[in-house]
């Protein structure tokens, strides 16, 4: 109680002494807070209630620790900056207000406007500047070494960096969009702050954590929080995934492609596990006889590639995985089946039959799956029948040739094999049963070709001497080519192609016609160039077994182009003839002009026929075909010469 009274007495005495000494009362200073971004111009205003007329003295200070350092003064309305860091950045505005240009983080301080008027006490206004600068976009870097889940201490996960911010931005870490907080022995966040010479800050935050296997897909990112005039803001980094190492628990063997396989497919056997990194793999195959395991070669990182899978690759495969870090071992097995179709056989293998007989073909095959069969003709690819048996009845020459048995597996697309069987139909030689004609020049070389089919293989001979070449067109057809020089005897008799085998013989005759350069003879056959070629081919309608008589003359194929040329030549010749007759008539050489029309008659043997004989250097190809008015064609030696009988 006595102590309280003593304190009150001392305070009262101090107040009385202060008033008695004439110490004036100090007014409470006015305070203002202003916010600007780095680079802005700041306005420092004195309090409008303070007298700033010409009689007042105004001084501006900034507060440094416990000191007031003057930077500007105003006397009688004139401003003057004091030497120092603000000497060139302050501008006097109206009254005693100042403008501070290009603010920096160093300008975040308190500025004081002090006004003194005559007969009054000094009055002050405090202005606090807050300066802000947004940091750059944050960058994040994952740990290069990865995180092991078996570690007993937190490991570095990632580092987040925010540069050139003011004040220091705040860093927050997120995992899968959820904020992370420090947790003892589980999550640690360390931070390094660096102040640059510009006054801006760079913050580097590192996240340390213990992760689990489930975090292998986790996404981490960091967020920078900062303030600008008017409110709070934030920036987010990119999301990253960190490498998480965890031990293997199981392995499995995968076959690619995952479908029914066939011989020739490209197949991969791939060992996989749920561990990271992958363990050491061993791939082996079981011997079907001894049931022992054989380690396979050409295996790279647990992958075996079969470029052309074959049936012998089928079997039981095993993948063995060993984790060296934990010693864990695991296996998996897979049965591989490479489907096949093989040993396609046709019975009988090479059947030989006679015309009019029947034939039964049986097809069989080996396969890993049920097989279906169908038959096709080799030449036409035409499908003949479905099923493993093909019946052929009443066989003809045309039935001879190749037949294909196609064995396929419907369950395995693309898996099929074929077997060819050639059916031989025995018969006498079969040739074109008509004569052939070609137009030639004397002494030139021509190629005469004879095509013969039959079984047994026929022997071909020619009636004239020359160079003969033979080759098999197919297993029952032979082509014989005779190269010979055109001589009078050949022109007279022609060339006979004789074919024979044990069942009979046949022949065809090729006639050669000499081009006539003096008489307009019209060829009815296609002519050769410098070296002529004619072919006698088999025909179903014109074949018969020969007994020695010559083959009768065949029909002739006319050329439309030759006919057109012939017609034009005839018209021109008739026009010339008409002009000559008209000229003779005018000269009076023809009595028909006076006594009436004279009949132009023809010899009785060639009534109703018109032929103009003219010398021409043109080849038969350039001439036309002249026929009688009754449409009859001439015989080969009778070239159809006609005469105009002009009687007086």
C-alpha cells in the first residue's frame, strides 16, 4: 500500500514538473499504408490538415532503425532534395506532396512528412510503403535417383524453385492435388532463401518423403503463394511423376500376339513382373520326353522372339524371375501352341486314265486342329467341290491336267496348305485338224509351229528338213517349231507335222503361198513379216486319228483391212477405165457411140465375174480381196484373175 502511494506521487510530480518547464503536448502522428508493385511511381502525401503554406517549413524523412534521415525539404513553396539515394528520384508535386519514381524492394520503409509553422509545434505524418513483385513461374525437378520403398528414412522426392519474388513467396507441396504437411520421419520440407542484389528473393524448397508402391502413379507439384496490391495470388508448377523402386511380388509370361498362332507367325514370349526395376529373368522350355527344363538362348531382357514360328516351338515355357536386392524369386508357366497343317497327300498320286473312264481322288492331311478340304482346278482356280474326296466321271481329254487339294483350318485364319495332283488322260495325239496357210517370199526363213497334246507323250516329225526345237507347254502338250527356208518344193507340197504315240497318230499340213508381185492376188490368210510363223493348235471339233490321207482344207480368216484396201484400189481402177472409154468414145474409136450401147461380155466360163489384172509392187497385205459377183472365193492356185472383154 505504501509502495503504490509512492509511485502515484512520483508520477504526479513528473507531470507537474513537465508543465512547469513549458514542454508542449505532442499530437499523435497520422499513419498511412500504401501498396505498390516494383517499378511503379509512389505518391507520398502530407496530411491535408497540416499547414503547408509559404510560412511553413516542410521536411521529408525516412526511418532507418531509430534514426530519421532527411531526404527532401520545402521552403517557401520551393523543394530541394538532399544528397543521397533519393536525390534524383523525388519530385515535388502540389503543396508538399512528393512522387517517388521506380520503386524497388529497398523502398519498403516508413516515410515521414514533418511540418513546422511559426508559433506551433512540429506535426508529422507517417507513410508506410509496401512493395510487391510476383515471382517467376515455379519450376520443379524430380529426384534423378528415384525413391526406394524399402528405405527407412525420407528420401528426396523433388525440388521446387521460385525466383525473383518480393516479399518471399510461400511454398506449398501437393501430392495428387492434396497438400502435404510435415510429418515426423515421413515428410520433411526444407527451404533455402536467397536475397539477390536487386532486393528480390529466390526460394528453393525440397520435399523429402517415404513413399510406398502405390505412389508409383502419384503426381507431385508445388504452389507459390504471393501478394500484389489488391489481393493474394498463387502460381502452380507442372505435375511430375517420380520413379519409385519396389520389390517384385510375382512374374508372368506373356505371348504376343494373343490369338491362335500358326506356322510362319512372328511370336514373342515376354517375361514381366510387378517389380521396379525388373528382376533378372531366365526363360526356359520343358523337354517333352525327359520333362527337364532347358534354358533358352537368344533371350534378351526376358524376351524371346520367334521370327518364323514352327510346330517344334510348341511346348511348355517357364519364366523365372530373381530380385537380387531382396532375394525374392517367382515363376510363371505358359503353354505355347503353334498350329499347323502338313503332309497333305492325294491318292492316287499320279493317276493315268483313259477317255470315258472314272477317277476317285482322296485327300488327307495332318493338323493340330480340325481340317476342312476343298478341290480346285489348277488352271482356272475354280472351286470344284468341298470335301476330301473328288469323283471324276466320263473323263475326256479336257479333264486332264492339274487338280489342287486345299486343306485349311477355319479356326485359324490364313492356315492352309495345298497339294497338286496331275491327272493324265491317255489318248492318241491331238492336233488342229485343218491346213494352215502363210504368205511368204521366196528364199526367206520361216518358223512353222505345231502344237500337239496326248498321252503317252507323242513323237513329232516333219515332212521337210530343217531345224526343229521342242518344249513341253505342260505335262501333256508339246510344242514343236520347225525353222526352214522357202524353196519351190516346199511351196508345192507344204510341210506336214506328224504326231504319233502308242495309241495312234495325227497330222496337220501347213501350206506356203508365194507373194505374186505381177498379179493382184488377194491373200486370205495372215501373212508373216521377214520371218513367218504359223501354229497348229489342238481343237476339240477338228481332231481325228489319221490313217495316211491328207487333212482336208480348213476355212480361211479374212482381214478387214485388206478388204478395204482392195475395194479402194478397184474403185480407182474402174474410174481410170471409165475415163479411157469415155476418151475413145469422143474420138470416134467406139461405134457404140452412134449405133447404140454395146454389151460388154465376159467369157462363158466366167460369167458374172470381174477381175482387173494390174502390175503392183505392193505386198498382199496392202491389197484387197476381189470376189466374183456371186461371192465365190477362188482356190489357192486360182488367185481369182478376171478379165474385161471389151468387144467392138
